[in-house]
C-alpha cells in the first residue's frame, strides 16, 4: 500500500496545506461522497460545495477561493482537478508489465517480421507476411491476419482480431474483442438468392487512433475503410465498408455508420447514433445521442433526433409535441366558440 | 434418446392423466404448434386454447379448469408451466462436462492461485497474481488479467476477456465475448489532440451476477465500475466507466449506460435504451425499449421515448401525434369558418 | 503488382475502347474521385457524370449512352458496374490460403470427426462429439462446443464461439467475434432474486447463411433458435432465444430481435431496428433504420419510426411535427380573431 502525508502530497503539486491535518497519512483517493479520513478528494466545481463540507476526506484539494468556504484540512492549488489527476498517478496500482519477446505458445509465421522490443503474448497468432513495429504489444489470444502491417508502439489488447492486409499506424490502441477487417455487408440479389459481393479492400487506421472493445470495422469493397489520425472510437461501434472517419473525430459507444459514409475532422457522434450510407458529415459537426441521419450534415451543425434536425429546432418542436394535449384542448374550445357564434 | 410414458411423466409432477393415451411413449417436449404425437406440450394461458385443441401433441399439461375444455390426452396439474419446466429437465441433453484441472495447453502464471476443483480449459491464459476460487470454470481461449480475483463457482464461458484487477464474486456467469475492464472512454483536448486520460480503476462484479455475450463493462477512472449482487445483464450491452448497477437490476440487450451513471436496485432497462452520463435512476424504475434518458429518473417511474417521459403521457402524446393530420384539417376548417364569419 | 493495358481489360469484359489511351498501363481500380492515370474507374449512374468528366482515371467504364458525353479514354460496355466488379477480381490481392489439415496447436477431442480437406487453424478448440464436414475452415482461436455439427464448406473466421449442440449447414460463413448459442436471457423472480431459467435448446443455422462480426445468437430455451437458408445477418446484431429468421431475410447491423419473435422470408430489418418478443413479421416486410416494433407486422409492409407505422404515414406525420411551430401560430391567431369577434 502506498502511503503519503497530506504535506508531501501538497509538495508534489505545488500546493499549500490549510487546516490541522498536514501530517495525516493518506493511502488513496476518492470522490467527496465516498472518501474516508485516509483518502484525498477534490472540489473543482462550486456546485459540489455542500458535498465538500460534509466530506469525511482526510484532505480536499481546493482553489484559493473555495479554500475560504471550507474548514478541515485543505490543499490550496490552482487547478484541483489537474492536481488530483497528478496525485491519482501516485496511488495508481503498478501497470501491467508486458514482457518483451515472443511467448513460447504464440504461433508466428516463419516470414513474419517482429520489431525490436515487441511483446507477442500467449497464444497470439501472427500470420504470413505480417510486419510488426518496435515495442508493439500483441495481447493474448489475438489474431493478426496475413500481410497486416502494424506501426511502432501500437497495442492490441487480448482477443483482438485483425484480418488480412490491415494497416495500422503508430501508437494505435485496440481494445479486446474488436474485429478489424471483416467482410463488408453486401450482396446482389440473383434468382431470389443474395450472392456475396467479394470485399477485397482493407482497413487503414492512422497514428494515435484508439478503438473500443467489441467494435467492428469492416474492410473496404475495393479500396479502404479509413480511420484518420487521432480519432477515438468507443465500444460496440459499427463502422461499415469504405467509411472514412476524419482526423480527431469522436465516435461514442454503439453508434453505427453505414457503408461509404465519410466524416470530416473533429466530428462528434454521440452514443447510439445511426448514419445511413453514402453521406458526408462536415467538420466539427455534432450528432447528439440516438440521432438518426439520412442526409448530408453541414460542417459545424449540431443535429438531434430520429430524423436529425438542428438541435434548437428539435428542442422547440419537442416542447410543442409535449404540449399537444393542451393544443388539442384549445382547438376544441375554438370549435365550441365558433359553433356558438355561427 | 430418453423415453417416458405419459403416465410416468404425470407421476413426476404429481399430475393426473385424463384421456386415452396414458401408456403412449413421449420422447421430447415442444410448443403446442410444433409438438408431434411423441411429444408433450402445455397450455398455461387460456388465449392459446384454440392452439391446444388443434395440437398434435401426445399429451398436454393443463389446469383443472382447462382440462374440461379439451379432449385428447391431458395431464392435469396445478401449474402447467412449472410442470413443463420440470419435465423439460428430464428430456434435456446431458450438460457439458467441465473436466476439473488445468488443460495442458492453458498458460498459467507461476504465482496464480487456482482453487480446488476449478476447470481451466484449453488455451486459457491466467496472468500473474490471479486468484481463482473453488470449482470455477475458465472456458477455452479466455484471458484473465493480472491480479484479478474470481470467487467460488463462477464461470467464464469461452473467449471472455477479463482485464487486470477485476474483482468477481461467487456464482457469477460471464458469457462468451464479453470484455470486462477495458479502459474507459475519456480524453482531454490539448492543442487539437485528444490526450488519453489514464483509467487506473477496476471493475467489481458481485455474487450471482450474469453478463451476456459480447457485453462490455469498462473499468473505473480511479475507483470502480460496480455491478451489484444478482443483477442480470443481457448481450451487447455497454456499461461505461464508473457506472453503478444496483442489486437485482435487469439490463436488456444493446442498452448503453454512459460514464458515472448509477442505477438503483431492481431497475429495468429494456432493449436499446440509452442513458447519458452522471445520472441517477431510482429503485424499481423501468425504462421501456429504445428510451433515451438525459435526466435523473425517480424511483418507481416508468419512462418511454427518445426524450424519456412517463409512459402514460408518452402513449397519450404518441396518439395525438398520429392524429396530427386530422388536427390540421380541423384547424383549416376553423380558419375557413372564421374567414366567412368576419 | 498486377499490370494490364486498357485494351486487355476491355477484352476481358467484351468492351470497346474509345479515346486515345488504349495502350496505357492500368495497375488498379478506384472510384471516380480518387482514381489516378494508372487506375480504372466506372460510371454507372448518370448523376455522377460531372465527377466522371473531372476524373483523372486512366480509363472509365461507361454505357454506350454515357460514352458520348465524355472525352478521354473510355471502355464502352453494357453494364459498367458488372464489368468493374469483374475487373476488380483481376486486381484483387491473392486470397488468404487456408492450409488443409489440423494445426499442431489446435486442441481436438479424440472423438471429434473432421471432414476431408478441412482446415483447423492455430489454437482452435474442437470439443467432444463434434462433427465437421469436408473443406470446412475453423479459424484461429475459435471454440466449437460439444456435439456441434458443421456442414461442408462452412467457414468460421478467427475467434468465433460456437456453443454446444449448434447445428450449421453447408457454406455458412461466421465472422470473427460472433457468439452462437449463448444462454437466452430468462429468469424467474423468486423471493426478490432472479433465478436463472435453464436454456437447454440450441441454434440451427441453415445453408448459405452469413453472420457478421460480434453478432450474438442465443440458444433456444427448449427448442431451437433458427436462421433460415440464405439469410444474411450483419455485425453486432442481437438475436434472442427461440427467434426464427425466415429464408433469405436481411438483418442490418445493430438490430435486435427479442425472444420468440419470428421473421418471414425476404424480410429486411435495417440498422438499429428493435423488435419486441413474441411477434411475427410477415414475408418481405421492411423495417427502416431505428424502427421500434411492438406489434405484428403484415407481409409486405414498410414501417418506420420508434412506434413503427407505415412509412408513408410516418413521413406525413413527421412533416406535420416539424410544422408544429407554425400550427401553434395559426391557433393563436384564430384565438385572437375569435376574441375580437365575440
């Protein structure tokens, strides 16, 4: 167990201890509600002041302004949340060690190239023609298909599937259960049967992309499905064949993007959003949770709803929909009055 | 093949045979529509009486009341559905045997502790510092990360991923493809780049929880993501970092819960529900299928719709929405009348 | 690298070269926007004519009618898209070779039957009583549970889980991460606890079905969950216990089907559709993206929306909902007029 005094923690973040407990032992961190006398917490937002006042925390990180409102042991800092994040690292459990080298149970094709310092873990399978960069981690039970290329410092957590000819940049992170490069969903109806269209393309994932657990990214029909630099994809997202995700875009959990749709840069898709195929979503557009989109989205737009429309309009209309019972009442009253008038 | 007579089945459930076929051979069970002369079926709900009358089943489990309405061979019991479930067990195929011991192809860290009677199956990987209780089953190709703790009689079906420091209680069931403990989805935007926020917390799953296939439960940022005792989670559900699911809650397939949201006890989320982050859903609240929730939900509430509202209100408003064409007609008529009046 | 001349490609598809570049070297294919001088593209839809005019492609496949509207090198054919698909195969990378035989790292039960020419790949696990047909491919790290039956020419991509007693036809394709045969989601509430209902049924998948990545299909409670011949299921789909999918139906990504619901033949469920349990969807019915369905759907119907209704009605009502602000204005005006009249 890691133990620090309140004073030593304050020193680590350039803070000043206020109140009685500078020498108290702190063994961990927690939120204001849950923290006990041996834990540190923080107050970053004035609306939690009451919580801070009642907190049993051994010490609370606060701004100069908030420091005056509290009694008890405080550490005055410029940014409580940044200081808290820094202290959190001190108490963080040791990270998992990724032993460099190839685990004896891994199956590696004779012609695969494995970079220096790479860690290929138990039961991983590396197919023919694969090239893996330096310090790459391939987790247990992963599958890397033929002729895939993986850049330096990229990490596949356990049980990732990377189908043939995938191209990954550097510092990519792929979480467990993700499937990269499965066939796109496409058929020709011939004599009452859906005949499979071959998908001979591939998936390209650029530097610094992160892909969530159990997300699926299908390969292109001819060309590529492309995830641009720095994009971040959450869990259980569906990205269909030939989709393009622009650099630094964010796709939240359970969103789905149909074939050949392209997202610009810094786009945000919130959770459970659905996009039809062959659309373009402009730079910095935002689609709120559960939105359904069947038309192009202009850059910078903020759209909501099942038939996605501008969020302001959507909120206004939603409010009127809720007032429908009242509106119908008013309509009836008018009808009565007219009847009595005529 | 298992064969019973109608009479011997009746004896098993304390039932009385009515009609001609007491000595007929029964080799299996089926629903009223599909059952043949060598199969047993049941009538538990009066609305299926017509189906029962036309059924080809060799015998039908019925209540005393329904027994009079049918001819053919019947078994009169108090609860046809409970009797049927009991008889179903007689015809159930033998369960899969889970050989106790460690399969020679499994990779086990030298310091891992494996409880008595545990079954560690082919190609499973058990990391350093793991403690596994008695009679635990770890299915083929599972990964158990460093320092994870697994209580007695818990079962991981094949291809489950349990990341480091997960804590599982007793009698937990995790279905194939589930990913427990992947990093939460959190970034700081710095100079136009999304910088990853470390997620050093963990996932805690209490006794008697069941987790569906391909469901993902992310680890906490600092503290834990917590699934309370007896909660049941279906397939393809997304549970984000620091979420709390209260005891005995039900989360149906493809629902998604954003970061730091907490559910009380006995909450029900139906299929494809989406919850925003930092919310609280009170005890016994119910969210109907595809509901979208962006505000706290009081205990006991039943909410529906994309902008979740009380189900009664939702149904009323939905009915009025469908009447909009008529309401617009009435509005037009009023306008005409006013015009003629003035 | 594969190189063809424009003329040789034209010959392959029975086309006629128009324009100057018959002898130009073509090394690949691409869409009109991205194609360079050494790539072939195609114009199949008149609305992309402007793109074709500006394209840098070395040659463009066109119909006789469109050929006259363009300059540059063209190949005149009857069906540009079919010709393009044929030529795409010429440039397709060599397919992955699936070495027949059993990889030494695979774990095969002594009594499992493996058909002629089957390829059982690295770290696959084949349980007791399994029967695998001729030329079947079981990918790396797959799990095949006890007594499962797999027909000829069927393929499981890496990391598929097939639980016990699954029955697969011939030429079935199952993509990575799919979980076939996990327990259905069913409990009895007894004394405040959800008691698990045993699911002793199985999953049957008929000939020529394709199942997408990370899709889950639960086993039946007693009988079977059944996917009919030629049905195509996309990624991340949830199919619950005892569901029936009729032959040649299409289920797009992230759709969910609750327990015991049956789909007829040639049904289409678009992305993110949700169906309640115990429903029937008639032949050739179509549910558009994100539709929510809680009632039976007649054959041939096209339904839309969260409370699914006929698409025409849905579009009309949606248009009126968007006009609510205007309708409320008109209502107010009428009220004012009445007030002044009376």
